[in-house]
C-alpha cells in the first residue's frame, strides 16, 4: 500500500520532473495555486506558471539541481518556500517545492549538544 503522507498536511507540496512537467500536487497545493475554474495543472510545465525572474531561476535550477529557500509575503501571508531536488535512486528526477504559511512570530530554539 502506497501512502501519500503530504495529502493531509498543512503545507503545499508540488513535485516536478526534471523537464519541468508538474507530476503531482497535494490538496493544499491545488487550493493554493489553481485559479478559479481551473481543474488542474498536472502535466503542464512549471515554468509556464511563473513570471520572470522566477521563471529563469527555476529553469536554471532544473538544469543545475540545488536547493533554494526564501520567504515571500502574498495576500498578507508570509510563506517559507523550500525548493529542493528529488532523486529516483541516485538519478536526479526533478524538484519539489514546499510552501509553508508562517505565523507572525516563530520561536527559535537553540539546541545544545548533550554533554558526553
């Protein structure tokens, strides 16, 4: 039995192939990114969903896999965007994006190593 761990999560998860084709979106991603009246964008190219300069950055990330992390504010919500490559075994397969709404204040906890 295959489980979709991200389906009920309160984080938008979008998965793309290395050519930019959108392979999967969880329900939060669909709710976040689909425009009214739009059934879905799975099968479309992620580059077509982004204006410049984000489009060029994503295109370069597809060609040169690396992680990209930043925050953005949109419609009064601050979000953490985490884009990272994913792999099929050892083979680069594309990237996934996690979009997480951040609360107004976030505690920062500094963990100290345990004394030996």
